[in-house]
C-alpha cells in the first residue's frame, strides 16, 4: 500500500534533513578566477577560455558563451532561418523558454506529446505529424531532466522531411547517447544542427546565469559569435555594425565562474549520479513509487532525480516534504496547460507525467556527499 510518510522518510534518509532544491557550490578556485577576471575587466580571457573548454568537453567545433539559455535559443532559431509565420515543433512537457523563444521569433509553436521512457519528444508523434502536415521549419528536442531523448530517430525523420533540428541540451551537459552499431558515445549538445546549453543557478555547471550555443557548422558558428556581440565589425577605431544583432555575450565575471566549473565537469557528474543512485536505493521496492531511470543506451547526468507516485498523491507528498524543509517540486507544467499556450488537444503521456512526477532536491551542495 502506498504511504506518503514512507516516501518522506526515504527522501530524508538521503538528504539528512531540510534541503534546498538546487543550491550550488562555489569553490576557492572559482572565487580566484572571478577575482582574476575582475582585475582585468578589459580582457575577454575567461570568455575565450570557457568557449575552448566547452568545445573540448563536448566535442564540438564552435561554442559561443551567451547571457542565458534563452538567448542561445533565440540565436539558434535565427541561425536556422525561423521567421514570422513559420511552424516549430517542440515537446509540450518542457521548460517554457523554448516556446517563448519561438513566439519571439514570430513563429508558431506546435506541441507534441512525450515519450514514456525518457519524457522527451515522442518520435512516433513526430513522425505522425510530418506524415500528415506541411513540414515545420524546425524541431526543438529537449533532454528533459538530463535524460537524453531519442536523437538518432528524430534526426533521421527530420532529415527525411528537410526539417532542421535544434537540440535543447540546457539540462543535459555531460549526458550522452550510444551511437547505434558502434562503441562510440555522442554527447548531448552535439546532435543538433545547432544546440544550446544553460548555466542557470540550478544546472550541473553554473555561472549564476548564462548559456551557450554549440554547433559544428562553421557558418553558424561565425554568425552566432558575430550576432551575439551586436554584429560589430572589427576595426581599429570605427564603431560599425553590419546587421541587427543582440548584446547576448556572457558577462565576463560569469564566464570566469563557469570556466572553472566546466573544468571539473567529471566530478560534478559523478556527484549528481551518486545522489540519484542514493534516491533510487532509498525508494527501491516501495509500493506505488517508481524512480525515473535513464533510458537504455544513454548516460544521464541526472540533473534532477525524479520519482513517480500514484495519480492524486503528488501534492500530498510535496506538502509533506515541504513541511520537513525538503524543497522538492513538481515537474514543469506542460505548455498546453499554461494560460498563454492553453488549448484542448490531447497529450495523455505528458499529462500523466505531470500528475505523478516529483523532482527531488539535487543541488551540488547536497550531491557532493555522494561523489
């Protein structure tokens, strides 16, 4: 029989008491890097260093550090040619930033239901849409909670119908997918024509706020770098611009913090996975409770370890956890349930996940105990 108290006790056995949902850790090395950048504010040293470290860690040709993951999405949509009146597909179960970026581009977001296995975009629904409608300009895939979605299938369908893939890897730095029929693993952030990361406060790697655009396309990479820095034309003394751009460059002090955190990515991944496995062990065998596993053939960063409780029990569990100071939360409200995107189409999988999922405390301050 399902027991709210049993769930609370299991979670407390891992957190040891009250727990912030996503408190990060800033090390002495982080502080030294920030101070070093502060002493040379006329230098882009740490922005350049961060971009080089991202290229190396994620095995991509171009990495452009920007002010937020949302800024990266806006740039990505522009680069692939999304314009007013275009259609962009994306999962309904996701953080709102992707849909907002589509709207700001003047395009129409069309939402698809989720996969039961990884909570990402359902390739079957994607294929059905492509077969029955005019192909969209782009599709945004999201690796929800850090678990990789089925990129090889999505990419194959997109290529067949001439649709550009924007990969939202905001939550999935360090996650990877096994490449079919080989021993190779391909990192999230390297599957899309353009991909994006977030370094928000709650992410595995944080700069307090920030993001990055990733691509292997030389033209996209050069264009993104140019547009993100107000499209300024290089000249010894003239201040000229050749396009309508954005002031999206990541602040220098944020880049100093982020570059140090990227350097210790392997440690951060080990800590997050260790915490996730502790939660999994704590609820093992519990009636009516399931741990959200990483899909087969993937490696997840377990950005936000999640459990599923019986329908109708989610809020009771969350209330009981919050009464004990454990700041768990519900998963993102699906787009089709938000007032600005609300409509009556059927999204049964996303609705079931939303009704049952509880995202447990997952900050690095907590996770480092399990590294």
